[in-house]
C-alpha cells in the first residue's frame, strides 16, 4: 500500500498584484479540488498567512497547487496566480522553505482526472482485394474529472487521428452530471492507404505515415448555452501500437498551446515549507523483526545501544526519528519506559538543576511529541473556551510602552491582561482531573528521576514537570491555538500579541519557585517585571505545586460522576434531508456535524442544540457512497437503526478523515454489519444490486476494520516502514557508527583528534555493535522485499498505465 502525507507551513506572499492594498487568501488544491483554505489577510500587498496543514492524501493526484485569491464582497473572488508542483517534483522541495513565483491561471492548464482507453491496429481486406490499416479506439470511461462551479460536469470526449495533413475527429455522447462518465464507445479510423493484397505477402506498416500520426482524446464539459470548458487531453503516437493492442489508464494533461503569459514575474511570489512523504507499506509480517528490535529498546543496557536510540543518532534531524518512533512505541504501550531510560541518560549530562530538560534532546523531543498526540482532547476541554473568548471578544492588552497605540491606557490594558492570565491559569490548575493517564505516568517518571539526580534540591522535582506541561504544552498552545486545533485559523495581529503576553505569563507562573525577587530582576522587559509584581502571592505558588503533584501522580483520579465524552471531530458538511420537501423531492442541506466518543450529531449552526443525534452504539457501518447515487462527489453513508444518513463532505481529504474517525469510534459495536449497499435506494430499488426490498441485505462486503483507539490514530506498520526508510537513507552513518564501535573495542586509549564518530554517543561499543549488525541485516532483508515488489509492479505496467512513470504515476 502506498501512503502519502503532506505537511505544509504556509508563510507569506509578497509583491502581489493588483498593486494596491487588498484582502487576500490562499487555497491548497489536489489538482482542481480545494482541500484547505487560509484565513483572509486584510489590506495587504505582502500577506502573512502563517498556517500549517497536515493531511493524508486519500486519492491519486498529479499536481499540488496553491492559488492566491483577491477576496471580493459583491463579486466572484479573483484568482491572482498560482503555484503548481508536480507530484514527482515534491521531493525536491520537501523539508525546506522555498520562494515560488506565481504563475498565471490558464483555463487550458487546469486539468485533473484520467481516461481509460483501448487502442488497436487492425488489418482489413477490402472487396477488391486491397489492404488498409484501421485504428480502433475504444474510449471506456473517465475518472476524477473536476467539478464545474461546484457541481458535477456534463462531459463528452472528442477522439481525433491527427497528422501533418489530416485531422479526423469524432465525438462521444454527452454524459450528464458525473465526474466518472461511462462512455463505452468505439471509433474507427483509416490509418494507411489501401494497397493491392497481391503485392504484399504480409501486413506491413508504412513507417513514414505511422511516424507522423497520433491519437488525441480531448475531454470537454458541455456548456449548453455557454462555451464548452476544456477538461484535459491525452496524446498517443500510433507508432507505439504497431501490431499490438493496448488497454490502459491515461492521466489527462494540460493543453500544450494554452495561453501563456510572458509577464509571470509581475504576479508576485509565495513562500512555502512543504514536507511530503510517500511510503510503500508491505504486509505486517515483513516488519516483525524490525518492530521487535525497536520495541525492546527500553530494556537494552545501556539505552544508547538500543535500536531506537541509534535511529536518533544517525538522523540529521532528531525530529525525523522522533515522530514515527513515538507513535510506534505509543501504539505498543512501550513509550513510558523508553522515555524514562533516555531521560536518565539526559540527566547524567545535566550539571545544574535549573537547566533540567531545557535542551532539544531525544528525551525532550519524545515527551513533546507524546503530549501533542495524547493531549489533544485535554487541551480542548481546558483551554478552548477561554481561547475562544480572547479571540472573539478581544480586549486591548498591550503593556509595552513602546508598542502602545495612540489613546491606549496602560493601566486598563494591564487589568485586561491580568484578567485573561488569571482565567487561563485558573483553568489550567483546575484541569488535573482531565490530564491523560499516559502523560501522568511520564511526568511521574521524570519527577522521580530528577529528584534522584539532585537529591538536595527540593524544587527540581517540580521544575522537571513544569518545564514540559507549562513551558512546552500549555504555553505553546496558548500562543499558537490554530496549530493545536483550538481555533480554525491563525489569529489577527493584535490577538496574537495578546496571546503571546498571556503565554509569557503562564510560562513564568508555571515555573515552580519563579515568583521571587531574583527571578523578577532577571526579566529582559521592564514592563513584564512590573506586571509580575502584582502576582507575588502565596496562593499562586501553592496552586502550581498542587497541580504538579496531581499530574505527576500515578494514583487513580477521583471520577467526576459521569465521564465527559471525548470530542473527536467537528465541521460543516451537507446531509441529504431525512424528510421530503413540499414538492416531494429530497434535497441537501448544510449542517454542522459533531462527533464525540458518545454520539454523532448535526446542528443547524455551530454551538446550537443538535437537531438529530445518533448514539455511537447504534451505528452499524460507515462506508463511502457511489457518486452515481446523487451525482455528487465525496459522499459517505452512516448506517444506523433508521434509514441511512447520506453526507457529502467538502473535499476528498475531509471525507476520508470523517470516515476514519467514525469507523474508529464504532469498531467495537457488537451489531456492526458485514455487508452494505454501496449505492442508494431510489425509485423503489437499490441502484447497486437492483434489489426492490429496502431492508434487503447489502450486496458488498464492508471495508476492513481500522484501529479502535478513538483518540490516537496510529498505523504501526506505517510507522515501522518510515523508520526503515530512515535507516536506509542514513545507511552510511550506520556503517560509520559500526566502524567507530570496532575502533573503540580495539583501542581504548585517549582520542587526541576529532574523528568521524565524535558526535555519536557510544557507552558500550560491543552492545552497540551487536545492535547495529541486527539493524543492517534487517534493513537488507527489507530492501530485498521492496525490490521484489518494485519488479513485480514494473513488470505488470503498460505504456500509459497508472503504474508507468512515463505518464506521471500517482499513488
């Protein structure tokens, strides 16, 4: 299985046209399908978006595109320009910031989808005994054509045989309201001049004719009363067919002679940071050896000789190793002992208690990533209400005299800031009951390791925990609420400044023992020192201490009566009306959907009471719905006790995320269905199997189950494949480390000069060497498995098929 992930940090654009202050926003598109949209940046020529998007790619695609729009109130938003990156070129830009020049938006280049063709050369004998060559073009179907004005298109195809002196064109029928039209039409073209059958003993193709001929298939949207819209084309040279028959999928391409502007520099530029990965995940049994080696890392003595630690040593950026490693260990319940082991190694090199866990080490990175993964719901229930209040009803909070606006009152601003800080602080110190058990277990280990390392410092056990939960968790979420899904978009400049001041205050309040005169004098900003003089109360330090005691305890928390449902996902989608309209036809309505661990609801608007509720225990299946049911894309169905609930998501990424979330939370339901109907029941029968009884059993098997964990989405095989890829990429460093272990084992004397392995941590050269040999052996075996798969894949590929890189393979 090939799986792809894109992480994008959108930074800013500059020198946009028209050359006047306008309101801009940016969209992210897979081909022509918009999957994300930034906030609108008002009155700017160089807008800063600063938004991050992380998503799995659920379908094939050719281009990842970014469109800059000029927002209009009364008219249609104007597309200023675009940046389009071919799927094959994404690897050239991954992991670093790049400036891209905006290109003009040309309708002839806006294409997506693919067409299924069968091409064949036939030999025909005419009545007078002469031979002519006939080309047979069978256009079967298309898939994934774009929406036109938000609706499925009315596509048709023209099929042409083109040469220097000929252009024979034929046309299919128009298919109404579909992005996946089924044409199944065959066209015949005469290729070569007829010749006497008696003069040629066998069929021969005339090279001079064949070399110059090509088959061209153009897809169009039928505009009825307006101009038809070009959807894409493909060209196949007739010479590649010879006497063979080809049947394959072809990706639609832009028109070569489209309108091209020579003044692309005038449109401006866009800065992007893109991280794109594509993994070929083999069946689970292939990863058994590597997975077992990684999972026993916490038991290896010393920890620096373990496979997990070695992974972090050979990767240039520790974060590359940390993300898959933490997710894998978390998935198999091995994270806490590993974090404890690497934290203990960290503490050996820590000389002063006040610098504990302040660096970007493997231990701190692992804890950071763990908190992001398991603490999502904890942050939402703790901070979202107060963050919403700050963003939606902002009060001026600037207390820096240099940044005060004209007419601002610093005393009032300080009171506003104090009000917000008090509220955020109060919500945090009261939240220990909601802190996930896994976070508590990690904090417990860190606290006791710190106390053991610095037995004479009574505060170090608290600072070991506060350095994570306050400095790296709550304070970061406050300053960047959009990153932690507490807000849909990046706040405006004034609100961002307010959140920054609150974050600074929370960091300081959360640092146990920081409310002393010596700490106050260490502030770089005088205005912050003055502000914190109002906080010198014993109650604050006692509240922090009690909170840190609670979240670093392994004792069971007191239940809060009825357990709160876990909030999993929410957003706006369209659902098919359950009843009938006045004219008797069901329609689609926009609704706000909310999924928790207890129920699935939809509402007329966000924050309104639900108008329809399905208890999670009543959901029988969640499956995709065929587009042909209602001629709408990105649809899925929720099967429960009553009639199916049909829902349309806004794009393919959103649809995939909702299906996965619903499947996870319902996986353990006892009455889950084994079969379902992939199409709807309309006009007295199921469109898929033509059964006339609405309650009849489904005709297709339900899709495979997904992981049952409703809060943590982890695919263990996917993470192990990523780790294998990292070992493969850093194979040379593994060999250097292996050589270093051999050298140390032979020569135990002092090192006089720096060497290639001076940056490696090698505590036990023999144990490390043994682990390295295991890693290299496992990686070589996985390499062989991947090579076999690639050979099998390439041997079955045909020219023009999706598997052939000649036409831009997309997986």
